[in-house]
């Protein structure tokens, strides 16, 4: 995995950033509900996973629920095999991940 050549520009598109997340990687997220969260990155990660099956088995680390109780935020990452472990403090606004946690499909550490 290599960084795209952007010359002196240090900015990445959401797609370029999503391409850097390896299988088994760790993704730290900030924000609460929808504020301060990189929604475009979640969209790009979801799209990449649905198209290629990668990244798979990632670990999510976050402090609070990042979602809208529906489809936004970390709910976008609730596809079979994408997330294997979560270290977080609150999943009430991420019901799609919460269902996978309760079903024993994702390890959860609070």
C-alpha cells in the first residue's frame, strides 16, 4: 500500500484515505452523533468494501455513538466481515453494529 503521489499537496480525498486502510487495520474515529465525524470517509470505506471485499476484519476505536440511529456514521460499516472488533463507549446510535455485537459477530470492548 503506497500513498498516492500528490506532490506537495498533503490532502487526500476520502477515496484515497479509504484505500490506505488495510485488512486487519485499526481505525480511530472521533465525533458524536454526526458532529465532527468524517462521514465521507465512512461512505468511501463502505463503497470500497462492497466493491472489493476490502478492508476486512478492521478494529474500530471510538468514544461515543457516531451515527444517526439509522444508516449514517459507523452504521455504514456494519457489513459482514468489514469490522471484527470494536473498542468503544456507546453504540446506541449505531444499531446496525449493535445487532452484530449482540449476535456475537463483532467483538466489543467497552
